C-alpha cells in the first residue's frame, strides 16, 4: 500500500473521530455514558444480603450508546452517534437505507431517569429488610458537560430480623396442614432477615403443597403476613393469617373421580372405540394405531385417590415424552353428582408419525482434506402403536485434497446407512434400577458404511448393537451396550499403502480385517448446582473380545482365536470428561474441561483397532492444531510423508480447556480460550520415536494454544467459528524456547463447526 493511501485512510479516520456525538442535543440534554460505579456499603462488620448487589445492578442496568459490557463499558468508536449528529437523513433511496442501518439515537440522562432508579433501589432495600437504607445518585461529568455517567450510592443500614412468628390457630385440618408446612421452612423462623421474596416463595410453596394434598383450588393469595416493627426496635414480629373471604370450595380436600382419556386422530373425525382400563376410560378415535396398555402406563391418577397436581404434571410429562402427540390437554372439573370429587378429562391428538431431517456440514482435516457432508434421516415415531421409533440414516460425504502437487480433484468419499429401532421402555428384568419419571429406551441398531481413500485403501465396516438407556434420577443417565459387534475389512489397498504397512507393523495391526465384539457402559452426571454453577461428568468403560476369548480358552483353544475365520480384537478402553461452567456475571461464563482416555490391547490382539484409538486437535480439542496433526508424544511425521496422518493416533489421551464466553450483540457471542493436550502410546513403537507416555516429558509433550471465536446462537442451532493460535508444539520445530512455532502464520488454525465445543 502506498504512503499516499495510508495517509488518506488515517485522515479519514481522524475526521470521523473528530465528529461530535452531542452536536444535535438540546440545551438541557445530557448524553448518558453508562454507570460510573455502584457504591454499595453496609454497617461495619456486616455484609449485604446475598443477591442484593445483583438486584441493584439490574435496577440501574440501562445500556448506553455503543455499549460493550452493560452498563459500565463502551467501545471507543460510537459510529451510530456520529451518523446521528453529523449526517442528514435522505427521505429515500440507498443513502436513506445506509443511514437507517448505521444511525443510533442518543440515550439521554432524562431517558435513564436516575431519580426513578433510586426509588427502585429503595424498594429493593425494603424488600430485603433494610428499612433504614438509603440510595442516591450523582452525575459524573468531564470536560464536555453534555456527557455524564451516573454514580449510584447505596447504604443498606442494619437489616431488620424476624423476632417472633405466630402460626395459624390449630382449629381445623386446613390450618394444621399449613402450619406443618410453614414449620418445616428454613426461612419463617426467628433470627432470619426479613425478605419479601422469601415470604412470597413460602406462600407459593405452601399453596403447591396444599394442591398436592387435595386442596386443588387453594391459591398463594389466600395467605397473608402481618408484620409489626414497633414491638422491638430493629426487629419484626410476624403473624401468619388467611385472607378474609377465602371461598369455601378452596378450603376442602378433593379426591379423584372419573378419569377419561380421549385420543383424537390427526386428521380429525373417526369412530370412537371405548376401553375400560385400570386408570380410567380410554376413548380412541378409529382408525388409529395405539397399543392398549400405553395410555394407562402414562396416567398417574387413580380414582378415589387424593387429588394431586403432581399427578397432573407427571401425566402430562409421561404422555408428552412419547413423542406421538401434537397436543395434550388435561382439564379438571368438579363432579356434579358427588361432592368432594374432581373428574379428569385428558385430550390427546396424534401427531404425524413420520419426520424427516437433513443436515449439511463442512469438514476440514489435518491432511489437507476439505469437503461437504450430508446426513438424511427419516423417523417413524409410532411404529407399533407404543411410541416405538424406527430411524433410518443415510450418510454421505466426499472430500478433495488441497495444496500443491495433489494428484486428484476428487479424492475421497464415505457413504453409510444405519437403522435404529428404539422402544420407549426397558426390555429388561425389573431388578435394573430405573425411574418412571424419566423415559427409558431399549435400542437395536444395524449399520454399514464404506470409506474410500484413493491412493491408499477402501474399507468396509458393518455393525450391530443392543443397548439400554435409562435414568436413575433427573441428573444421572446410563447407557449399557450389552452387545455390539463390528466387522471391519480392507476391501482394497494400493501398493503405496502396503509399503507403509510393511514398514510399520503396529499401524498395520490396527488396520487389519477383524471383528470387534464389545460390551460398554456409559455414565453421565449432569447437574445445575445453582443458577451460576453447572457440572457435567461423563465416564465410559468398554471391553472387546474378553468373553469370546474366555469361551475359546475354556474349550482348550490356544494361539490366535478367530470368529467366523477372522481374528477378533481384544482390548479394554476407558474415557472420562469433566466440564464445569461458572457464571461470572450476566451472560458471561467461564467454562473448563478436562478429558482423559486410555486403551490397551492384549490377548488376541497386539494393537487397539485404528477406529478405537485416540487423536488430538480439531474444533473440539486443541484448536490451535488441526485434526491428527500432533502426537503421539513428541513424534512428528517426516515432511516427505504426505500420508503421515495414519501415524498420529495413540492409546492414551489428555486434554484440558479453559474458555471465556461473553455476549456481543443479540445472538452473536464471542469467546477467548486456551487449550492443551496430546495423545501418547502406552507401548513403545520404534517407528514413532518419542511417542510413548513418559512422566518426565509429559508437560513438554503437551501442545498448547490459545485463540478467539465467534458463535451465532439462534437457540436450536449454534454456528461456531474458532481461530486457534499455537503457542507450543510438542515436536521439534527447529526453534528454541517454549514458544517454538515456526511462524505466526503457520501457527494459525481456523475451525467452522456446529454447536459448542464442550
């Protein structure tokens, strides 16, 4: 770029920056530039109530113009204000369109109304028991008196505590139940700080508990609190009372009366078919497909049982999770023939049983392969009338190799078909623990695919599996694969590929044609500890070939053992991953991840199958390096081997990641991250020096990278772009020191992916 062009660009930037952002403001208008500070103080030796600071911030959180982090930080180039103050708005045309896209009207102090914000803070203080607290504000102005930020000063004063409590007189069953629920509360006790939010939460808790004890028409508004702060200074005496005029029908318990479920056809119409079941009457509009016992298995109501809203919610959940109804309505009406009973009418409407989905993606691999992929899935959600799902997946992708000296435009393809039949229940003995509150599945799968790598090999793979998915509770899920059999066979190899395999016998063993009979178990613990902390722990253990090996040994078979004339693999493999999410403030999160895996072959196999080995790098791993571009250990593929990615797998893996996620604008979010990890060999391989796991070189062998990313989060879909920047490569690059990247340009790796990395 010439010096003249640079000078022109600089002069343009300076001229824009010199534009006024307050030129069009009125004489009494002041531009709001955010909150300078929220000074929250409390008496010496005390701390403000938990959450009070957040409530105060929410009350004053008004975004200024060109806001970066509301309400404190602004980015330095207020383009929208420059346009508003210095451009005219053409009535129409392209210039009008540009103006409307760029302009941003100024946010004024009068728009923020800080005096109203102060009153809101005073109310927040009162609601939290700080009746003597005070709030004020002041404008903080600089040289330009047309701009100001706001400083809020909040003094809580001493908190008022609950001095005594008085419950309802124990004169009837209703009062007795309410008193017993309130007495178990941790809040409504002497010595606790007064809080209207806690009192409101207690009212809702009492009403919900009463509605689950038959008092269906009881509402939180029927409960009142009387407070007296004059008895003892700085303390409040509390009394629990019922509001006057509570309807009589709300003060009596109800039992469940008649239960009627009507199942409507999606097209409407039909002939009713009535069936009496143990959980009421089922009316099915025919013709339609529905297993007779399905509806009763989902209904938790029982005639004559105390009516409970919990039964209503569970019934709604159980029917919804079947995935076969487009609408479910539960209506409760008093029985007109018998007092004290509530009849339940459930209306279900069938959804379309067929669903089709298509997904297009783009892949990028370390061996310079690029290419699109297509996944087309068709699902029948009600195959046998019991919510059974039959899914058929067609997967296809092709890739071409980029860079100089490549011999073919169309290089590689992969195609596969798989089918899964899933039953929404466990076809298993009753001693297997499970929860009716969650949907449990039994899955039977069949699949086949073919992978073609021109100039190297063509591989066919077939698999079949039988597995269970079940939950013990809402936080713990389990998957037990009782049997999975995979058959992998090289149907074609080239002379070049054979020469590679002849040199490295370990790699050749991992590629051999073989059966892989497996049993696997996966455990997932996923829990939101509170609104600011979430944890997810996954653990998987799988074994292959041990049962077949034991049977052969019991029959006296020694040496290599075969299944249908083909050797079967024997190994054990375990992986675990821990992800912890911590909310810093608002929608700002710090996410950390640690993942470890190990696999060991023995007995009937000398190497773990290639498809079961670990690799490192890529969009969900160490993002400064592309897939299979590092490891094992400090091993580096010789520069003259374009096929080196065959070597870059291992039998031990360690990765750790730390990512800061923050909002930018609307659905656009940003991230900064740092990743470390690698793969190693548990057995020494002389063809891959430095690849074995060694304690003394472990830290030096960890690849390290950082980077930034953008995420477009539109709810059901997250499109992610990450730019990784290498800091340390585990192999020798010819440079000394910990930062040993060959050059900054060569240390960059870009990844485009769907979904968050972890």
